[in-house]
């Protein structure tokens, strides 16, 4: 609220969006009253995925319901015309993914000259997804005098370098130590080999029938294969990954959130930042490639003080990764009987 630049480090589910959205709304309401009714882009929130952009816009709509502020979300993979029409009517708060933002700036639809507040969300995921060059292209287009807030779960070297260029004497706010797991998540481990994984997953889904469950696959092809096999077993499920159309991904999420289906199978990039309230369980069908990803995955459940369950399948050849996860989480995975013993 004082206008200081901020580096925010927080595990997922700690209320980060509210932490920047509510003060932005408060400050912009006051300034809009001073400057008159015309809507110009005063706040820019840059985020790596379409799903996260949509989610953030929904939260701005909720928090700013009784204000006269306008907000718009733009992202690629869909027709730009509805987005440019909304921009043409004026907007105070713009939530955007990097590619579509730069595209519409290039076409003359967006002017960032009046931005007072710039939020770079999920900075480490931006790095993972190759958006760092887009961010570097964007920075010269923003006013020199503005408040900047950078949020990241981790601070790799490249993000530290960008923060030095982007932020002025920032306050560092760490809501929880890096790579910690919420105390509200119960973690279970099955030592299971590849041929037995599917049957074990079906057992779990049937035992937990009616609960909302997010299953992680390492690859897009793997996610589709899991869904096809589940459907053959009579278990309704949908896949979410980068090869799915935006409409298909949004429809799958909507069906999941509204209880029409209870199982979503997703890759890491597609699932990062998705906020599914009261998600009951996360299943790591495949072990992650890096230990930190395990924390991001299971952070989908047990959010905002709710309890949750995380189940991990581990093959013998993945024991080195398992040890890394155990070191990172303080060895809190409870070992369940191996599939062959169950």
C-alpha cells in the first residue's frame, strides 16, 4: 500500500493473488476518483499460463465486485477480437500472458504508458516456459516510475538478475520457507512398477469415489493415455495439457470445478497455478523430474487451511528422485504396502 517494490516468495496456496489484488484495487479506486472516470491501464499483471490468467481475472472480479474498476484478461490460443473489443472500451487492470500482450502492443491495441503497478507472477515458471526473452522485450515499454511486484516460489539465478534490473530497493516478503509443504497435506508413497500403476490408480479412484482428484503425468502423451484407460474402466476423466485447445482446457476445468467429473489428469505446466478450491487429492502417477516440482504439485491440495492428501507412485529406478523429495520435505511420506503386497 505504501508503493514499495516487492519480492514475494511463497508456496502455492498462501493467498498470493489476494495479497496483490486487494491493495491494487484499493489504490486504483482512490486514484480513479482523483483522475476522473476514463479507464486507462494502471495495473498490469503478467502471468505464464492462460489458466492462471483466467483465474486471476476471476479473483479481481470477486474482490472488486463493488468498485467501478474495469479489468480485462488477454491470452493466446483464442480469437483476439473479443479481447481487443474489451480493451477498446477501456480497462484499468490488465491480466495477460506474455505472447498475446506483446502481439497486441505491436498491433497498437495496448498502451502501457500509464501503468502505475506491474506484477510479474510465477517468475520461476516464466523462466521454465521460455518467456524470459519476452519479459526483457516488455520491460522498456513500461514507465520507469512504477511499483513492481515480483512473485516466485523459488529464486534461481536468472530471476535474481531480472529482479535487480526491475526492482528498486525491494522489500522481500517470504510467506514460507522455500520448497516447504503445507502441514495440512497427508503424504503417502506406493512403491509400484509401471505395469501395476494403472490398476493401483483405478483402485484409489474407486475407493475415493466422489472426491476431486488431480493426477499428474510427466508427459502430454502419458496424460492422454491415462485418461483413455480410465474411461475404459468406467472412470470419467479429462486431460489438460499444452496440446489441448484453450476451449477444451477451460471446459474440462469448469466440469471439474462444478463436479460433473471428479478426475483431471494434467502435466506440470498445465497445472501450475490452477486454483481448485477444496481439491481432495493429488496423485503423482509419475515422479517429477526435479524435487521442487513435487512441492508445487502437492500444493494444489490442502490450500487455505483445508486438509488434503497426496499419493505418489515410485518405481525402483526412481529411488534417487524419491530420496531428493524426502530430503526436501523432511521425509514426511508415509510408505503404503507395495502394489505386489497389497
